[in-house]
C-alpha cells in the first residue's frame, strides 16, 4: 500500500491515533479510499477531523465525509498532506473551513540513537492511571493555556483502555509541570500533547518530556518517533534530532 510513499505509514499512524481516540469517546467512519472521519466530541476542532492519508487526497471522498459532520455540534477540521489542490480548498470552504495552517511532520529516525538520560534528575516523567486522567486533563489545559472544559475529554477513563496510547505527566516534587502522550502503532511512536506550564517554561522540561517518550517508544519496539510541531516548538524538536520531512495542511473555521 505504501511502496511508493515512504511517509505513508507515519501519516497512517497519525490518523490511527485520532481514530482510536474518537472510537473511545465519539464515532469514526472510513472513506472508500484513504480518508477517515474521527469525531471525538471534543470542543477542539483538531480532534474532530476528516483526515486523508494519501499523497493525492480525493476531494470527493473528503466531501462525502465532511457532509456528515458539517451540521454537527462540534467544531471540526480537514487534514491533508502537503499543499492542497484547489478542489480540496474549495471543498473545505464549502463547509465553512476557510482558515488553513501548515504543520511540519517531524521525524526522529532510529539512526539518531537512544537519547541520553536527562541531566535534570529531579524531573519525573510517568504514565498516569485511569483515575488520574482528570488531573492530566487539568495539567494539559494549563499547559495549552486553554479552558478546562476544552480538554475535559482527556479525563474520560475510556482513554486509559486504548491500546498503545499512554498519557504522561512530568512532575517536580509531586507537582505537575507538563504533559505528554505517546501512541505506539506499527513500530512507530507518535508524540502528542507536549506541554509545559507557563511558570515552568524555558527550563528544558518540554525537551526532557519528549526525549523520555522517545526512549519509552524505543523500548516498546517503536524506534522511529514522529510528531506534528507548532511553529514555536519546531526549533526545540530540531535540536533533539527531529527533522521536517513533510507538511500537513489543516483547515478550520475562522475564529
């Protein structure tokens, strides 16, 4: 399936993570070719998405999936690889998604080696259990500087049962200072939700959290790590061995 598309498995792993989250809290639907609808019921548009994993997205397939969510109660988005063709942009606009952002797909290949142990031994990164997800969601909201209700979906105990997906908090003396989420799928480690609380920034904690998730992924047999970075985070990820290999365009409605 991905013989002539070396990044296809990585984008598919990204889509699979959204599918798993949505299956636990909302609903999913597969298109006839390479697109997926994943509705988590979150008030965050990125978590209710039509995602195409193809290098050449099918506008009609995307339009069919989009039609089933455009009248829904949740904000949503369309994710396509690279620079979309005009017809994709037209489909997005037809359903009110007129704002677009380009996000770099950053990959850390196995030849980069296992990251060194963090110099800051006082920062403890650990997986959270189901009964701690409320605390995780609160920390995540604080890290993203957003309203708690927007991230309440991450407090759902159903998320603790998703195969291959683990949520992490970083703590100093038992106090949460940041978060992360790792999704191991088909020998790949997807890294999501890397945050540091505002008062703890510029101390390298985001770097430590990311590297710990890379280490844990390697230990689980998934030595290739990937993430979609924010513009602010891209330089940090580059400094620890991630390289931009592609970009994804995300369409959302104007705020």
